[in-house]
C-alpha cells in the first residue's frame, strides 16, 4: 500500500492531538498526587517535631531546667497548578507544513505554618495533674504491657496489710520501695501473660434512704424507673438501691463471680479510692495467687513522668530487680532495667530512630538490641500520654510564629 504525502500529514496531526490529550489528562492527575505527597510530608514533619520536643524536655529535666512545649496550630498550603500548550511549525522537510505542539507546566507551593507556645494556666494544670485511672485502662485495653504502663505512669504502690497500708515509691533513690514496686508490677505482668488479668470498673451497689412522707405519687413512680425501691413500714422510709459502675479494679479473677458480701465489702473500700488511684486485688486459688496481694497504684502527672525519665539518666538510674519467687514465669523473661532506655552520647547516633542535640550532647531512645520493641513502645506510650495532656491548640487570636514559604 502506497503512503501519500497527505497521509503523512494526517498521521502527524493525529499524533499531535493524541499527545495533547494525554498531557491534558496527565495534568488532572498531578494535583491529587502532589496533594498526597504534601499531606504525608507535613504529617511526618509535625510528628517528628513533637517527638523531638519530648526528647528535648527529657534532656531539660535531666539538667533540672524548665519544661516547655510548642505546637503547630495550623498548616495552610496553597498549590498553584499551571499548564500551557501551543504549536509551532516543524523544522524543514516534509514535516515543515505541520504544526508541532509545545507543552509546558508548573506547580507552585505556598505553605503557611502557624506555631504557638503551649502554655497558660489550663495547660499547666493538666501538665501537673496526676492521670486518672481511665487513661491507664484505655491504654491497657490496647494490649500494652501492664508493667511498662505502671512503671511509666505510677509514682507508688500502696499495699494493704492486715494492720496498715504501706507505700512503696517508684524511684531508685528509695531502694526498698523501688524493689517492692518493681516486683508487684512484674507479678501483675506474669498474670497478664496468661491472659488472666482483669481490669474492669467495679459494679457498686448504691443505696439511699428517704422519708416516705417526702414523696408524692408522681415522685414515687419516677423513682421506680431508676431504682429498686423497698418500703420500711416501721420507720416509714424508702430504701433506694441502684447498681452503678465504680472505680477500676485490677484482679486475677472475674469480679462477676464475687458473692454479694464480697461485692459489698469492695464497694465500701472503694469509697476511699480517688480518681488517680488504680486498685488491684490478687487472690489465692487463681493465676498468680501464690502471692496474694492487695492495694492501689497512685498515678503521677505527665510532668512527673518527664522528671522521672530525666533523673533515670542522671541522678536516679534504674537497676535490675529480680522477680518475687512466688511470681509465675514472665513471657520472654522480659524484665528490662530501664522503663525507657535513653542513650546520651558526645557524638551523633546514626542508628537511632530519632535523636536530638541538647547541652552539647546527643539524646536518643535506644532502639537497637533485644529491648528495641520495649523501648519503642515506651516512647509511643509517652507520645500518647502527651496527646492526652494537651488541649486543642488555638487556631486564631493568639500570638504565634508564622512561617510563609
């Protein structure tokens, strides 16, 4: 088949039109691809900045300096996508009678990042207020190790003996208290390893007594919808009874199996527990019952957690504590010396996941060796606790540092 000059011209025109259509379609794909990359890059940068601030504040606590946080309150990125097309006569030959396409394009990014100091009375109160038990149980239900949680979040354990309560502090400067604390949390961890650890709100029986003469018929009907009502004819009173969720109790048995008398006794004891206390009750004839033990853990604030980690690399280093002989075997024999092992070096730490430079030294979480998983989870937990501490950052109306690129 013979190809004429006209056929060649038609083919070149068709090719140009196809290229033009392809590039026009490609320009529509550039926008979401660029957006996805930008969102990922900003997310990585903000997470890295927050993580480095945590390390920086541990270093400040190590040097007994004030703790301070700054946050990114707003990121506004504007993207300018431009695409142009044209045509020009081809150079020489037969193709000189054909218009050749010219294509061009550009992408311009103009981000504005607002940075605000996290400060003020409200944040300071949250920073200094001990964590409530609900925060610990929320993390515990994510299958975090209970010994890691308590070593980080609890400042002491108060063990109930027949005649008294004795407090054991979670600080290596008090060896007797520190060693008892470590043994108790390791005992609970061994029970958790057997999937026999319960951490649920205690169901309490609440009762009230009111005079029968103070109730109208309508009021009595309303009470019957909410309470179990018993009339006392001799005293002409009504006893109102209602079950309500109480404080969290960590046990080695199912609390639902308790007798009414045992539940009533726990309800009476629960009146002495405060919101930043987490009670535990390990009984005989259940997993871990070889060491029956009862008491409460007193939680500390986020500020105290940072101080604890800072002192652990300076004034109060942690040390190995062997488990109690009555404690069942611990999974993988996991009993790290440090709650979160930190590395301090005069030179850079290339193997570290994250490091900062402070006071002419480099600080990082030790993410090498057999305890890498433990240390990573400890830092992740620290990050989550920080997010539980801060409030929503103000978007407008406050002094801020704005960076426009």
